[in-house]
C-alpha cells in the first residue's frame, strides 16, 4: 500500500515537470503610423510682398519721361506808339550804373532811332528801350553781378572814336542768352544789357548802333526820364 502511494506521488511530480512551457509574452503593440492626410483644398496663393515706398511712387509714362520743360517767357514790353514827325534820332539819358567810377554831376546819353526803338521800362521796372520789330529785343541798364554756374561768358572789346566798351556774351549750354556792354568816355562808366529770345544777331546789330553812341552829358542838361 505504501509503495502504491509513493509510485503515484513520483508519477505526479514527473508529469508536473514535463508540462508545456508558459506562453511567451507578446511584444507590446506598436501604434499604427498615420498616413499624411491628403488636403481636400488647393493651397492658398501667397501674395508677393509690396514695398510701400515703391508702391507710393507714381510711375511716369514714356511721354512724361521724354518731355522737356518749356522755359517761361517774359511778357512783351508795353511800347508807346510811334511819335508823329519824330526826329531821326532821340536821346536816352540816365544815371551811370557805376557811380563810383564816374565823375559826379554827369549822366550817360545814347541816341536811338524812334522808328526802330521805343523808350520804356523793362520787365523789372528799370529804364530800357525796346525794339519795335523784334519781340523781346531790349536794351536795359545793368551793372556787374554774379552769374549762375551754367552760364559761360566770352569777353571782347569794342572801340569807337570816343568810347571803349567791354563786351560780355553769355551762353547757357552753348546757346547765346544775352550780351553786356560796359564802358564810358573817360567821364562816366555805365553798363547796358541786350536781351533777346529770337533773332539774336539782328537784335545785337541794331543794339550796337545805339550803345556805340555813348557819351557823357552834364546832369543839368540831361533829358528828363519819361
């Protein structure tokens, strides 16, 4: 009986040690990788960046770029009517523009043809004579003054039997703009400027017939300014 019980106990131990192995642990579940979602709409259009300074600057048209500003012309002089039965020449008298270089008590005098010139004031209110046939051809009194940097001057000398005149021809970008005549007869020194906008040569030719008659006269005998 004892042997029978011992046999059953040993048999139970053998069967227990030969049992199936424990199931291996399964690896931890890995989270599924999500595929990127396909956008259902088209991507938004990116607007280009605008420079505020460029946007605020107007763009000129080709016509505006190529156009050249037009110079503002001075208004024509108001010339008096031709005098009936006027003499061949009339005097234009005035105070010398270089008083420090002139003897006191003397004025300048030039003679002009009243059929060609008319005594008046220039656009700045100074005494002048204006040409009756050539618009804007004017002889006015002047004295030395500075010039803009874009003005160049050619110098010359004009001699007559009684006066010496220093001639300055002013050019702007190669275009003749005006001419000055400065001189005297040893008693007075004065200056004239001949300005023009057209027919420069014809204007200067007529003007030189006037300024070369320059001489001094006692102020007491000068023709009163009109």
